[in-house]
C-alpha cells in the first residue's frame, strides 16, 4: 500500500537507458 509519508517513486527510465545498462 502507498503511504502519504513516503516520497513519490522516481520516474521510470526510458527503454534506451535500460538497454545501456
């Protein structure tokens, strides 16, 4: 479950970035 106290999740990296990894 999501808690308001927690910071928002970071944006997902683009597919290109994933391929680089």
